[in-house]
C-alpha cells in the first residue's frame, strides 16, 4: 500500500524546520479542514509564509500544495467512507438517504452564503454595474459556466453584459477595458493563473472588478473593488460541486434583482420586450 500523506509527515517530521513543524502540527490537529483551505488561508492561520508550505509539500514528495491537498482529500475520503449524516426521515432507502444529504448540503451552501453577504458591498457592486458601459462576465473551467449564467440572467434586461469563455479573448478584453467597464470574475479559489493575469491587466486600466469567490484573502482579492463570498466548502475531490454553484447563483440573483430595483422602468420594459421576442419559440 502506498504511504499516506500523514505517513509522509511522520516519517520526515524530525527533519522539518521549526516553521514546517508548526504547519505539520496544525495539519495533524485539523486534518478534516485543511483540504478545504487555500494556501493563503493555511499560511495565515499557521503564521508561516506560503513559500514554507510549498517547501513543506516538496519535502513530502508532492509537487506542490494542491497535490498535497488532493492526497489529504483521498485519505479523508477513505477514512470516512460509509459515514453519513443523520437520516432525518429515518428511511432505510439508500437513495432517499443520499438525496436528503444532498438537499441539506445544498441548503447549507445557501445559508452560509446568506450569512456572508455584506449589504454595503452588494450596493457598491450594483452601482458599478449600473454605471458601467460594458460588464464582462469571466471565469475559467467550471467557473466559466457561472459567468455564462450571470450573462444569461442579465441578458433579459440589458445588453451591456458580455460573456467571454475563451482565455485568449478574456486577455484581449482586459487589455482594452477601461474605467467605464466592469469585470465580474467567478473563481471559487481566487487563485488561478489566468484569472490573476487578466485582473492584473484590468487593474492597470482602472477597470472595476467584482470578484465572486469563497476565499476573502485569495490572491485575486488584491485586485477586486468588491468581493462577494459564496459559502460552500469545496475540497479537491468536489471540484465543480452543485452546492458551490448554488451559492454563486444566489449571488447572481441578488445582483440581478438589485440592479432591476434601481432601473425599474427600463428593466421592466426590456423584460417585456425580450419575453415577447422568445414567445414565438415556445410551443
């Protein structure tokens, strides 16, 4: 059997530096939490440098922190295989049981997102959208789908929203954006290279940036004018989870409804117009 992440740590513990041992001790005590933490969050809570975490992971024969987190997630998954949340409806049907768990997990995502909402930040973000000439909806991987959802939601009431799925086109758009434009970036981790590259360029052009993420202190947050947090915890083995998407969809809907509230006459008229336009396509 291949050695586990914890076996690696135990085996090499005596050869770790003081900072690395502090990191190892935290991981031992919070093994079920670390797989959900970004490198920034872990560095902050352990009071060590991000470089220390990367060096620590390489000493354990992992290529980096993400590979180490994946190993932790697999190990935790094996340890808890067969463990389930309490069955609230006391059913013996395994399908019903799994559906109940998904339901409560998804509801928890919405509740967590609601608890993280900051009303002044929502108001500021909506004001950016209201004043913008163009709003570019951007994301990579699974987050690209969320960017499309934002564009599709607002397309009913305004043409200023644009969805850009291709990373090259995103880079070009950022390079030509300006102070009258807004970028809505969807990035659960807030730490993807393509996202950081385009945000850096957009910031140089004084483009307003709304970041929808799970991590307030993510690398992307440095460039954001408004940060909206989705509440679902997503580990390496849960990438693209529906729960995380539900939190982001909730934030999209909040922005949409607030935008319509301050542009009531225009959005009502446009909603009637677009509804009429697609009416003939319905059987």
